[in-house]
C-alpha cells in the first residue's frame, strides 16, 4: 500500500498540486469568513471564490492529469497573481505566495523516464571494456 502511494505520488507534480489546492482553499475561505474578521467584502467575494475554485481545480488536474501540467501551472500562477489585486490582497498575501509557489512547482515538474534494468552478463564472457 505504501509503495503504491509513493509510486503514484512520484508520478505527478504532487507537492505543487497540494500547494495549489491549499492556496485556492485559503483564497476561497477569506470572503466566506464572518464579517467581524473581514474588513470589507463587497463585490470582491465573487472573484475570490471563483479564483480559488480555479486554483483548486488546477491543483487537482496536476494530480489526476499530469500531462496538463503546463496549463495548470500557468493558470495557477495567473490566478494567484490576480487574487493579489482582486481578492483582499490574495488571501492576505498567504494565498498568493503559496499559489505562485505551487503553480511554479507544477509547471517545472518533469516526469522521470523509466530506467532499463541492467542485463546480467552470461557466465564465461569478459566484461565490456570501458572507453575513456
């Protein structure tokens, strides 16, 4: 079970997707907070929730469709940067910083090529000479 989880996690941009989901949830949660905590909500609540949902979807797509990592990474960074202006300083800067970091990690992730197992040499044959 643990080996299967590790293999699944290493086969996709897991940490970048996790950061994108956390940042999106944080940006979504700020406008839904009680009015005692929020200074001013106004019309900023709608774009905040939408941008947060887009970031959550991009983080999940990085997990479940890693071949879309380029698009998911760029959209996550763009939403996080837009949230800085449109959503109460991007979740009080925390959501923006985590979103930009997560989107960058998603975009930069590269799949690892499978390694070929070494073939054992037949008994009685000399090892191949090393070229320098």
